[in-house]
């Protein structure tokens, strides 16, 4: 069947994770317990992460398979979450394609230069991502999956727009003005750029699935800065192009962005256009899940605990988590998560308590 591109011991074909609550919820089912994981669960909120990362740069850590596997497993051991999320970064495929990129602590991805002109973009798109360069990724995923047993590993990639926003701006920005200017000033160059970032992310996603990831998430963190018209015309086709790399694999996909209340049906349409049969939309903390469910009939949802409440008194957080779970009942399947990533100063014992609470409901 379609699975011929997958390694023989793939989790969804050998049944290792096909009954896992995360996979069931992403298929639109209601498993015995509601699955929960957290975006950025692996990282600075964990003292054991800070310990193993000491003296090693972020991208260097991502490309050391033993270290990436260990960091991926840390939150699963500590919190008992229903999924591991692969420790890597959305800019890793850029790095593997030879782009001058680094992750500056406290800042985020920084490029060797902004890529803004037709010439800049032509220089980028002349580079490809060699399949052999993805070997450290496949190795890290395989090591992780071997330790995880029946807990699924979630692979991920950055959506073409979010990657392009970093490339055009050259560094993190608030409104992504230069990227949005290029989109209109030179649509042809823009389309070439996002087709190229789509192919990089697509190859990155495919490598993770081939090595054993049970589901994937496409992060379009900055898509919320776009109008619906710009998103639909200049961004959605490239996101579908990236997801199409894994559409035939049988693994479910989640599509997530922040500030995307006005884009939710468009995010769903990308999954449909890509041909991913089992899919969910990730909802940030701004849209209540029952409202999202009304906008996305029949679609499983992921989300959307407000990360700010992780620092509130327990009774306030508990009431909020119960409210999120109860609103999530309006969707056919629900994966509990935050509305964005774990803040680095979060007390990790609070996250463990949230997992216990969700599992008890
Ligand atoms: O548990 C996980 O989610 C781990 C895997 C993961 C990382 N980055 C590790 C990381 C994932 C899924 C990402 C995705 C990512 N990276 C996104 C999309 C998700 C989102 O948050 O919207 C984006 C926009 C990036 C780019 C990026 N990388 C930023 C903005 C930063 C933070 C910079 C900082 O220091 O505040 C990074 C670095 C990064 N990526 C860290 C981690 C654990 C922190 C690195 C460190 O320990 O210093």
C-alpha cells in the first residue's frame, strides 16, 4: 500500500502507538483518557535540560542524536505526558541546507543576513537539502522511539511562512513587516521563497516520519500577522506543499498558529488540500475551544490552556483547565495542550499536576 516509503518497523504499521490516546484523539475518537502534552515541554523549564545543555549550543544539541533523544525523553519521564515532541527546531533544516543561521539565547533564530531581494532569494533557492544531511535527525528519532515504547513521538516542522519571515527579517520581529512587504512588492520572488522553505520543511517532516514519528505538527507561529486574503493567496499553498511530503504516510497531522482566530478554517483547508486524512487544528489561548469547534465542524482540536495561568494560584489554574477540557468536548477529539509554549520560568511541578488533573477528568 502507501506505506512502502516507510521503514518496516513503523509505529503505525506495527501497531506500537496506533492505540495511543494521542493518535486516537487525532483520528477524531474519544480514548479512555484525554491525551495531554505541552508545546516546549522539552526545554528551559526543566533543570535536567539546563544540566545536559550546559556548554552546548542549541543547534549543536539538535544535531547530536544522543543528546536530542535524551532531551526529548526528559519531559515524558518527568510529567507522564501522552506524547514526546522531538527536540529540534524549525530552523534546523535551514542549517542542514547550509544557510548561515544561529539561535541566540533569549532572542531566537538569527540569520547571517536578511534575505530580501530577488538575488538574495535566488542564492537561497539554489541550495537543496541533501537527504544524507538529514541522517542525524533520523538517528535521533530512531533512538527516541526505541525508548518510548507505546508513547507516540510527535515530529514537527516550521511552516513555510514562519521560516520565510525569519529569513526576510534576518531575525525575530514583531509584525514581520519586511516579509509582508516582499509578499506584495515581488510576489514571484515571495512564491519562490516559500516553495523552497516548504520543500525543506517537507523533507524534515518526512525524515522524522520515516524514522518512527507517530504524528506531526506544522508550526505557523507567525501566521496570525496575516490577513485571510494574504494567507489564502500567498501562504496556504506552500503549507499544503510541505504537508504533502507526509500525506501518504498515514500519520495524523496538527496545524497550529498563534493569533489565528480569523484563519482557523483556512488552517483546516491546508490539511485537506495536502491530503492528510487524519488531522487536527491547534488553537491558541485566545479562542475558546467551543467557539473553535463551531468554526471547524468535525475537526479534532488541540489546546488551549493559557500559558500565563501556569503562574497563577493552583485553584485558578485548575478551574481554567477544567473549563478547557469541558469546552473541548464540543470537538470530536481533543488533545489538551497550551495555547502556546511553556514559558521558561514555569515551575515544572505545576505541569506534572496539570497532566494528573487532565488524566483524572
Ligand atoms: O518541547 C518542545 O517543543 C521542543 C522542541 C521545539 C523547540 N523549538 C526547541 C527550542 C520546538 C517544537 C520548537 C519550535 C520553534 N522554534 C518555533 C515554533 C513554536 C513556537 O514557539 O511558536 C519557533 C518560532 C522557533 C524559533 C525559536 N527557537 C525561538 C523563538 C526560540 C527561543 C529563543 C529564546 O532563547 O527565547 C528558539 C530556541 C529554542 N528552540 C529553545 C528550545 C528548547 C530554547 C533554547 C535554549 O535552551 O536556549
